[in-house]
C-alpha cells in the first residue's frame, strides 16, 4: 500500500480532496465556456467517462456568468481557471464556481489578491494555486528550476496564510518531468495542503501519456498527490481514461477488472493479441461506468505454460494457451480446459461470477 503524505481536507462542491480521501480525477473542457449548451454537453460526456471535477477556462465576464447555467446541467463540481484578472475570479465565485484556480505567474498584485481572498473567504470557495513554469520569468533564468518553482509557491502561500485562508490546493506543473517531480517533492515538504498533480504541455497522446504516467505515477508512489489531471493534446475523454489507468496500475483505485497479458514470444502457439484485445473491449463495455469497482479483480491472458499459470498465479482468473487450446486457472490452480476460440466468452462468464 502507498503511504500518502498527510494533508488537510479541502471540500470542493460535493467532493473532498486530501490524503484521507481517494485521489480525485480531473479534466478540463476544450470549449468556449460562454457556449453554455456545448460546454454542458462536453462535461456530461466527461462525467460519464469518470471525471469527478471539471475545470473551465474563464477569460471573459461572459465565461464567468455562464458557470451558473452550466451548473444546472451537470452533477460534478466546476473549477474556474483564471489568469491575469482577479475580477473574473470574483465574478466566477458569484456565478457559483466551486473552486478557483489562479496562477502566481500572472496574478501578482497584493491588493488584487487580497480582494480575491476576501471574496473566497466570504463565500467559502477554495482556491488552487497553480504554478506553471512557463508563466514564471525566474524559471527560465534559474540553474535549478524546480527549486525556484517551489520557493515561489511557498512564498505566495504567505498572502493566504496571513488572512487565515487555508482552503487551498496547490500544483507545480512543468513540461519537464524531472523538474516537476523535484518541485513537487520540495513543496510537499514545506506545506500540508492537498496537491493537484500533472505534467503540462505534454504533447500529443503517445508522448503525453508516457510523460504523464511517469510524472504523476512516480509522485503518487512517493505518497504525493490528492487529485490528478492528465494533460493531452487530445480529447478530455482520453485524459480521463488515462488517469483511471494510472490509478488502477498503482492499485490506488479500481474501475473494473485489470487485464495482464504476456508480450508473446516463439513459444506462443495462438494469435494472442486479438484475443487479449477482444477481452479488453468486452470488459470495458461491461464495466463502462464512472463508478469505482469495489472488488479488485485481475484477469490473465498468457501465451504459454511458462507465463501461465506459474508467472500469473497471482491473477484471480486466467488462461494459458497451448496449441489452439487453453487451460483456465484461478489463483494458479487449473480448473478446466477450453478451445482457444471460446476463451474470451468463458473468461467473461467467470468474471461475472
């Protein structure tokens, strides 16, 4: 089990974020927020995919006002993403935003910050202080960017602490995985606020999924992280699916049976890849829900007697193939033999038991 860093609990709408609660999955809409119907429709699809907190860009008063109408059509909390103008944050709070995200790189005026903090205190709305390395001039000149990012964050927190405002979530994102990891580690040692994890500007899906999995996954393994967003140049749905896979791979949360399968080699005497893919589709369709799967279940698909059941004996259910046939096993013990063409059908029957 991962031992999580102890944090405060911050309530965002109807969810709780912190070390005493499950790691929350976030994503962000890709629509103009003022287009209410379009934005609401996208959020609903994100909810169905498993998004638990959605962030929307607020770049105009119209975007801020739209939050009130959008909230009528969704069930998950909504966070307003604000840059440069503190008055947009105040307007978003008035419109019902459940959380505000601000960027210390472009919201520096102490007076403006005080006005925002006072408003958030009055309305009991939490704030995410989101460092982005690209917004900080100091980072580009620094020999150790991670130290600079962490130091700026911890210094920025002082304005909130002076006003006894502690409904705070923090993040320190960079496009560089190692710098991000080091910055989070240093900041985590300097405060007890929940942390939102992510690697920013990761690129298209292939590279972005790898970078996000390494960065987010390694921090979670270190016990750091209470909410995550996988940032991809792709759809929000893929971001959410990837986040769920990261949490499942770490055993932090479970969203359905997990498939393990061997990479195949010259010993394999069946076409294993289509079998494994078909099983994946069947499981995904059956367990297609945003809800967490309470009973962890591992299903193994192995190409020969070496990988299964021996090396896959930890699996709850599995199959190991010979030539056009296979043996079904449970916890390493063979329970029946079966023709290869019936493998997926039989495994799905057993998964349902």
